[in-house]
C-alpha cells in the first residue's frame, strides 16, 4: 500500500478492476478547496490513457509486475505460443497483447513479457532483429534521385523501406521500435 503522494512515473497501481502504469503525477492546490493529486495513468489492458484525481493521503495498491523472457514458437489460431526460457513452460499470449509487434515475430525470437499473476500485459521485442527480405518492389520511375529507397516485405510480413541495393534473400538488421532498416548483414 502506498499513499497518493507517493505516486511516481513508472509505478504500477491497481485501481478499480484495472492495472495502471503511472505516467505522471502532480500535486494541485486550489484557492478554495482541498489540494489533490492529479495523475496521468496508462491502462495496461487496453493501453488507454486516463487522468485520475486522488485525495491527499488516499491509499492505493501498488503492484509489482514480473518480467519473464519468452521465446516465440509459433502462432496458434489468433494467439501466439511462447516458451518460458527459465522454466520451459509453454505460454499462450493473446493477439491483443502482441499487436503490431507480430510483424517481427519468427521462430526463436526472444521477447521480454510483463505479467501479473497469470495475465501478460505487455511484451517488448529486442531493439534490433535480423530478418530476410522476402520481396522488394522496384522504385517508382518518376521518383527523384533523392528518393533512394524502395519498399521491402520481410520474411515475417513486416514492411520497411530499404536502399536500392537490397535484393530478395538479403538479411537485414531492422530497428523494431520504429520499423526502419539499419544495415545489410
């Protein structure tokens, strides 16, 4: 248990039926009335941002999320099956949690998952992945010389812009957070 004055960015709290990550908190004083804590929170289930007001001294449940290293195995229906590398348990992660990160998943990719109890709230890909180019499109002939990229589809289905010298079958390094080409391997 913590009090509302102890809220700090990065903390995870249970409020109502949901878990929230604290993005910011500030003490607000008003000329007439009681001061309060105004907090910007991110719902860990649906990733919506909400603003909440708490009375000074209001008790809140702080929560510790567990971190776990998982290795991607394969897709099962609309969910994703992972192997917990620490205890070799198989864990099914819902598609809603993976989201657009699925475009970078291939067998053997290790991710880091945040969970509370049996519920996984978020996953984090490695910053860089090495993926093979499955398809490229020729640049538009009307493009200018300053436009020196073309579209490529990677083995996982991700689409990135690559330099003109990249061909099908090349392995490239991709920055997963922004989905950009880094270098050819």
